[in-house]
């Protein structure tokens, strides 16, 4: 559900990762970090809770804003 219908996706070029953000419940936000690897399988490296304020900071740093 998080990867299929994210609220926001952020590309971290330093870590070559995609971060998928989703609000699950009020005041409960989750991020899934998808590690992209050349010539190897891509994998989910982390799932952790995050605050809505931190998501907004990622949106401000983003190259692409989908509003």
C-alpha cells in the first residue's frame, strides 16, 4: 500500500535510494527506503516511522513537487 499509493516519493541521490512516504493514521507516518543497486536486485532496506514535519522538509528539498 505504501509503495503502490504513496503520498510522496523522494529520491536520495547520495544513497541512490527512493523514499516512499505515507500517512497511515493521524500522526502516524511511515517511510519505506528502497535501495537501488546497479546490476543487483533492488530491495527494501528500512521501514520506520516519521513525523509529518519531517515529510514536509523532504518535500521542500525535493527536485519534483507533485501537488
